C-alpha cells in the first residue's frame, strides 16, 4: 500500500484552485516521465488495490450515496454500482496483460524481410469527470481502464454527491500516492478549471449541454476526449413483442435509480391500439415491484430539489397541453414531495410541442408515442438526434435486423433494457450528440493507450539484398526501373491496366 506524499500541497480540499490542479497534474506528469511504461505487476497491483478498497468500504459507500440522494436503496448501489465495477476490474485483471503485448502486423510484399508491429503505449495522465447518478460505476471502471493501460488518473467528482465525494477522496488517499490518483471535489468552478487542464486524455460523463463546454475547453489544448453523454433513448415495440417480457423489462429499466440513468428508456413508440393495455400493465407491474413509493427502502429519491422541480415542470407542461397522466401507486402527494420521490408516471396523448417530448427526462416519467409500423418507428428515430441507447422488442429476427441496421444509437438491446451496459466485451459509448468515443473492457484499454505503429527495416540477409535491388528504382534519378516498379505495384493493388 502506498500512502499520500507528505510534500503534496493540501489541494484536495474544498477550496481547490486552478493552481492546485496544475500542481497535481504536473506531479503526475513528472512521475509518468520516470515510469513511462509500467510493468504488468504494477498495473495489476493498482487494479487490485482499487477493488479491495471499494470492498473494504462497501457499507460506508452505500450509506454516503443514500444520504446524498435523500434515499437510495443499498441494493441499487450494490447491483448497479459495485458489482458491475468488480466485474469490470476482474475482466481487466484477466485480460490486461495480453492487451499490453506488442501486436505483429504484416508488411507490403516489396518490404520482405522487414517487419511491423503495434505497441500499446500508456498515454500518461487521464482526466475523469464523473457524474452523480452512478458515482462508483461511472468513476472506478474508467480508473481501472486507465490503470490497465498504464496511466495515472485525476478525477473530478460531482458536487451533487458531497458525502460520497469526500469518502471516495479519503479512500483513494489512503491507498494511492497522488502521483497515481488525485481526486478533486467542488463545484462548477473546479469542474471548469479541471476540464481546461492539459491531460493526455479526458473522459467526461454527463449531459450533452455540459459535454459541449467540456469539449470546447479540452479542444483549446487539443486534449482528446471521450464524452459519454445522454439524449432521449427510445423503446420500439413491435406488434409481435412478448408483452409480459416487454412490460417487465421496461418497468425495471425505468424505475432503476428512479429513472436517473443516462440509458434509461426515455420514451416508447408503439401502435395506438396497444397503448392503453400497455400503460395499465406497466403501472400494475410497477406497483407489484413497489407496493408503495413513499418510505419504500427499495425506491430512490430524486437527487436534488432542482431536479425534482424540473421533472414536475415537465409533467405540468404536458398536462397543460392535453396529455393524459397515469401515476403508479396511491401515495400521499405531500409525503412524496417531502421525500423527493416520483412514482413511475406514464404520459400518453403526447404531442411534439411538449417539453417531455423534447428534453432528456432523467427521471421516472415515460411518454408514449403512437407509431403504427416498424417503418414509422424507424423513421421517427432517424428524424431525431442519435441516442445513447435504443431498445427494440420483437420476436422477429428480420424486424430486429431492420431496426439494428437502419437506425443509429450508441448501444442497443433487443427484448431487454440496460443490460448491454454491463457487458465487458461490448463497447459503451454514444454517437453524435450522445457521445464521442467508447470504453469498457478492451475498448477502455485502447481508448487510454496510444497504438503506436512501428516499422522495422531489415539490415541484412538474402531478402534484404533482393529487396534493396528491387527497390533501387524508387530513388532519383528515376528511369525504367521506376516504371517497372509502378506497373508491379498497380498490379499488386488490383489495378487493371
């Protein structure tokens, strides 16, 4: 176990300045210069340390996150934050040493005797700006990917989860030197300064609007970015969908963390004739899962008063414009408001001018849009910004393939919601306004590595002598040999003369 460097200034305090962040960054850059290619044993130790410190503080982490939310189920933190993190670290421990290896590549036939390879090289210092909704799962796995690739990390945690942030900062300080891990807390001013640092790569997870600011700030220094953003993730329900499976999956995906999930189902497209039955079944399924919402240990609160007010405004706007609202449960509204809890709420008869149809919801409100055919559903998705996730429910393989091939989304699940996120062998990332770049598993290793292409020229042997004679015409003065070489090269490339 390594401890905090006693010479490090007390910059991991609430009053972080731009100068503090620059000092922390320079400390990590200097350390990287001394060890630019950590051995697997070093990387493995960092991964195991991350896993072990999280496990050692599980109960504290659950309690801190619960208190930051007002209420959040310990089981949600366990199964949506901690277990996926452990699994991702385990996957990297299993495969990371292999990913580090040099990768042999073939060379052009005219370069016989030479060789080529790709060397996965650590980038240096990785910046991570993580959000509040899954504060462990959206912080520790990116750290693990950075460690596996041989980098150090600087992390900026959300101000919406201050208890968790202080605990996580203390935990990291207990087991890592700040040359390897530096944790920053604080508000928007710290986040702004953090995103302007000259990292070797910056990963941001959050809203599309803030992501634009982060990208601009990073762009000033030509810092490459991975942006995991959001958007309105659609659910397409075909006529042949297994409705029991569909209802159960959507109810789970929309109520997990009270809908405060970047890949939560945002709206549903389905035939008009099935909307009423689907809405009733969804409400019933949710009430089976949550017989009550107020005071329910299994149901999460909305993170903050401002977020609660925003969701209520979306509902008020929809109702004022003619939408029909159906709310699960029969809890006292005043008690729900006191606890910042919003039951699953199905909104039908929606129109495009409603804010609930225009803005990412990020809560347990589910608008349903009448869309009669697969053609209609695909056209609707294509007419809107490309989402972070898309969900399609159908038994027909041909229909599934149409949706998969004719629409764009960061990731897709068929006959399920959310589960694509926790597959270590699938990349996770957005497309267009829902994100740039991807990580998870080997994709995270690649994102935080420089894949250096290397060509090794041969210096002797019969093949080298033949090649040298063959390529002599490539150097001036050009003549008949150059023409012959050009003819041969065109033929090799499949050019028909």
